[in-house]
């Protein structure tokens, strides 16, 4: 199996946090004892920064990890976490923290998504993506917007069109289908693309119609990311104006989000009825 640097980095960080807490040592105390900024250690424990061997060895010594096999596994995870993903050339234009999500998405086996505002990035056409980026990233240059659009198209290849593609279960609020994004031709092209994707073997698409009423995801869009190995915990991802949030399987909120998704799935139109609705809105936009 290919090395998955983002997941490995997060798993190592989680294990280091567990080891520290098992010794009842505060993060600031550890940082002082190994001469490392507390902010850096925090980024390591949350998987936002790779762990150098020179940092890992004193941490393992401090936490009393004497088992050579365990140390070898953790050192290997640290080496894996240093490998760069295919998205590295876009680091200069990626929103802060979004590189983590791209890595998780690329390394996932399935993705369950509820979208309340716009079409999910993996389902966007190039023109629609450009319209969305131009609205959301208003302070970025035209060149930067174009780079982000190319990244979005590359994400789709990496997740949906690879050997053994990601399984995507996407629930779209009906508002997503009816909210105009640029000229009518852009929206019509996007709706036609969604209709085609309804018939892809690795995609299940449902529409949460206006008639469904109130539902448990009124707080906004979210994604549940699942990985192929049982030891890799599911991750819930949410995004807002102030940034991204990642919640791991051990947190009760992950279970709550999974339950919310199941309720949305039960309330939404069936995949067949959803395809019919998408098609009818597309024809109506012509």
C-alpha cells in the first residue's frame, strides 16, 4: 500500500499525545524539557507538523518508551509523515490548514458529505469552481484563483478517477441546485455534470428537498472521512469563514455527525428521485 503521509502524521501525533498524557505531563513542561517551542509540539500532536527524528527520540525517552519494536514503528511513521503529497506545488495558494484536508481526502477510502451551500469540490465543474473561488477568495489574484481551480480539478482525479476510487456519498441541500453561480450556462453545465455523476458506480447522490423541513445538520456542511485501515480513525471535517476543524473518531461528536448523516440520508430523496430532480432543474435552467 502507498505511504499516506497525512494520516501517518496525524496518527503519530495522536500517539505522542496519548503517551504524554499517560505520564501526566503537561505539554508546556515537555516542550521546556526537550527545548522545543510549545506551539511546535502542539502542531506535532495535532498532526499539523511532521516530527523530526531528533525531536521524536527525546520524546520517546521522556515518555519511557523502551520497547524497540514500538520505537521502530513510531520512527517509521515519522519518516512517512515527512513525505510530500501531490498537492505540495499548491502550498503557496492553499488556505491555511487546507493541505491537511486534501491529504486526508486523497488517502480516504470513503467520504460521506452533506453540502448546504455549494456543490462539493469533488463534483464541481471547472467553470463552477472558478465562480465559487472568485466569490470566496476575493483577496486573491486571478492567477492564484486559476491555480486553485487547477488544484480542485487535480483533487477530483486523485480521489474519484484513480484505481480503486474513493466511494462518495453526497447529500446536497436543494438550495445548492437552485443557487446561481455565475451565468446560467455555468449552472446548467454544473447540473448536467451532477446528473451524469449520479450514474457513476462509486458515487451515491441524494438531494435533501425543501419539503423535508428541519433537520439535524442545520449547523452547516460537514464531511466524514473514512480510511482503509481500522487503526486510522474516522475524521469529521467542517469548514467556515474562520477556518477548518477536524474531529477524530474518539470524539463523541464524530458519532453524533454520523448519526446526523444517517438521518439526512433517510430524509433525503432516493438516489433515483434525486437524479430526476437534478435533471428537471437543469432543463429548467436552459
